[in-house]
């Protein structure tokens, strides 16, 4: 069984996780009654990867099930300076300081 959970993209990731948890808990409960308890594997691309990692930590409210694994796909076709806002202004100088 594959469950795709749509979400409103927002930079308040914990709020986004809370809405995903609410939907997933309802779906998991219903599917468990119909098919029995099944393993849950999260899968996400880009921001979906980040959200799956957050959902698997205790930074968010608990889901009503345990994730057995996550499949994280973070490929994008942009250079990092275009994919991450302010990368060259913030991350590059910090990385240079840390690496000496």
C-alpha cells in the first residue's frame, strides 16, 4: 500500500510536520484495520526528505506508528548556490572559517 501525503510547502517545517502527522495517523489507523499492522517506510525528495527526517525524530509530535526506514532522495538539477538561498553569503564564509 502506498500513501502519498500532500502538504503545503512552508519554511515552518515543524508546523508542516504536525499537519502531516495528523493526516498520517488517520490513514494509518484506517489501513491497519483493513490490512493489519504493516511496516511504514517514509520516502521523500528534497524538502520531503527533510520532512521525513524530522518526522523520524522526537522534534515533532509522535506519529501513531513507528517508521521502519526512510528513503531520502535529495537530487536536484541546480547548483548549490542557486538551490540554497544566501548560500554564497552565509554558508561559504562559515565553511571557510571552520576549515581554516
